[in-house]
């Protein structure tokens, strides 16, 4: 009986050896695959690290380029209004006023930022207005005022045909920041919401800062007088919604005024209207 079982036992042993060899091959194959996978993972990690470094470098380069563009714009704006010693402070203040109004109106963060960067270019067209008119301390003649008014169209031409979103907005602001809600502004006589919102915002910010600042033709107004003027012009010169947001947050606007440039507090007893103000010849 035992002899008859030998072939079967030998066969079983051979089969087990075959299974062992197969398992060993599978193990070696899987081991090799794991090595290849680990190598691939390491390569992927390296690629990810390189990509992250490249992205960081590109982001820094973009930020540097953006800052350079904005700095160039700022310097060009200063060149356009270089005659006025307070121009730099005025640009910073009204830019911050404009951004604050846009934010309080609930505009998206990107739009708020674009308005903040575009606002300083509102008067770039004044580079083409003679100093004798811009700096005139007295009342402007009708012809002089007509020349002053052209700074809107000149500014729009300077900023026209740009692919940059900030400059597109700046073009609208330059052209339309002297339009009035009642349609009696210039240069196009636009009314109500046909005036671009950015221009309505900047228009009020610009007037407020002009009122409380010293100009060649006027002393600064007390804040109370400036507020009274703006309240009276609600729905006439200014968009009512923009005025309401401005008045509701006046404390924040006063903080900006006091934080940028020399703060000139003018008392009501010292205040007098200039000849040009009385004639309505501001610009």
C-alpha cells in the first residue's frame, strides 16, 4: 500500500514547489512594483514641490508687476496735478473714500479694489489745462470754465482703449465724475443711474475732499459745511444711495481725512466763502 502512495506524494510535493515558486515570483513582482510606485511617488512629490515653487515665484512676480504698474499710474497722476502741493494727499484720501463707499454699498471685493486703484486717475486730463486757469485764485470766466470742463474728455482719451480692467474703470470715472444725478453735469449731461456707479462714487468722494481741503482759490471748509452742502445736493448733484452711505459712515471718512496729510480743522467762526465758491466756479 505504501509503495502505491509514493507517486501521489511526489506529485503533491512537486505541486507545492510550483506554488512556492509562483508565490515567490508574485512577491518579487509586487516588491518591484512597490519600488517603482515609491519612485513614482517621490517623483510626483518633487514635481509638486517644483510646481509650488514656480507658482510662488510667478505669484511674487505678478505682485511685483502689479505694484510697479500701480506705482507708475500714481506717479503719472501726480505729474498731471503736480502744481498742487496737496495733490498726493488728496489722491490717497479720495481713493480711500471711494473704496469705503463702494464697500459700504456692498460691491464685490474685487470691484472695490478696482475703484480704489482707478479713482486717483479721475483728474488725469488736467494735464492739458493751462496752469493760469487751474491755479487761478479768483472767479473763472465762462470761457475758462468751459476749458476746465474739457479735462473730463481729455482724461478719457488718455485712458481709452486699454485692455486692463482698472484703466477701463478709470476711463469711465475720468469722463463721468462731474455728471450730476439731475442731468445738469458735464460733459454728456447724463442723469441718475445712466452715470456709471464708479463715477457717482468718485464724484462724491472728490467733492467732499475738495470742500475740506485748501485750494488756490479757497480755504478749507469745516466738515459741517461740507456735510451740509452734500445733504442739500442729495438727489440733485449726488446719487441719493451714495449720499446715504456716506452720511451713515461719516466718522470713518473723518478718520481718513485726519489720517492722511495735514489735518486742518476749520472753525465755523473762521470760515468765509471764496469768490469762486460763491460763483459756483469750482471744478
